C-alpha cells in the first residue's frame, strides 16, 4: 500500500522543466554539410537569451522554453545577406535536445545539442 501511495505521489508531481542555462555544443546538418556551433544560454523562466558562435560568426539570440519545447533565433549575415535563423526543438533531457533549423527560408536543417557538464 505504501509503495502504491508513493508511486501515486510521484506520478502526480509535475515534471520540472529543464534549465538550459549553460554552454551547449551542437551538430547541425544542412544539405549534406555538417557544422558544430556552440550556444551559451541564460534561462529566466520561459525566457531564453544567449549567444550563438559558429560558421556564421557570433550573434546574440533570444527565445522561449515551453515545457519540453524550445525555440530561439538570431539575425545573421551570410555572404552579405541578412537572414533570420530559427532553431525549433525538443528538450529530451536536461543535457540533450534536438530539432530543426530554418535559415531565413533559404535552407532547412536539423540539429542535435549536448550541454557541457
């Protein structure tokens, strides 16, 4: 009976949302090409801010976290063309996420990311 009660209590507790604050290493796939950008996130509730560093340069980013869903974006300049880069993903664990990338409508890709320990 005690075990059943403990199980009920655990299942009734809401799952705590992951805190993405920290340094993340990603692998992106775009049209058969691979890149390895890094992200530094600061999460305050549902608000996400931080920095992208990678092939496109270094840019400030903003985004949101909603349960296990995450979205962030930044404005970049690639070969003289301004574009809005949008990452949309799913948080799989406190140290892992994956999703898709929209490079200003010019290209699409996928990403996986791991949080540095």
